[in-house]
C-alpha cells in the first residue's frame, strides 16, 4: 500500500490548520472572518486526530522496533519484527 495519499492528506490538513490558525489569531475577535478561520482550524485538526486514531493511523505510528510514538511497546509487534 502506498502512503502517498496519506502524506497528501496530512500535509493538506496540516497546512490548512496552520494557515487558518494563524488567520484566527491575526483577525479581530468577533468578526465573521475570525469565526470562519476558527471553524476551518477545528475541522483540520479534528480530521488529523480522527485519522491518527484509526487502525491505519495506529499502524503508521508503530515504529520498526515495536515501540509506539507515545513510548509504549507492543510485544506482539516486536515478535513479528524480529521474525522478519
């Protein structure tokens, strides 16, 4: 399976989050544009969070030595990787 579509998804959602977050900070609070920028920011961050919490996202976060990005270890994954 190619990871290219996921990379495009993360880069796009991350860029949308950075740009809309910056816009929400810069724009005057209470304005229509500030509200729209805030909503776009929330949607972008939630999309990334939902993808990372999916089984596919968890597989991507699993490192080759069996440890996860959060520091936990999965013994089954370690056994599988030692066989390979």
